[in-house]
């Protein structure tokens, strides 16, 4: 499976949460995603591990929790 298709599900999951993915920073042990919220705030979400090591549902739940904690 090409890399671009592999991560499309995660981008679409963000769109379902009314977020726009700006950047993804991939580190040795985790990913960080920069998203634009509906009220035009940019939020950096640090995931506990790489996106492809999480289910899409788990990813969405973690993003929701991170946004609630950030404000």
C-alpha cells in the first residue's frame, strides 16, 4: 500500500472532527500533528506513538482528548 493512501484514513478522521491537518512531524517513537481548528487556532497534538500503530478510532479518541485538554 502506498504511503499516501496509508495515512489518508487518519487525515479523513481529522476532517470528521472538523480539523484540518497542516503538518505531521514523525519522530523515532511518536508523531506530532499540527491541526487547524474551526475557530482558526493552530494546535500541536503529540501522539503517544506513530499513527500507523494506532487504529483510526483510537487516533480519533486521542485527538479529541488532546483538544479538550488544550482548551
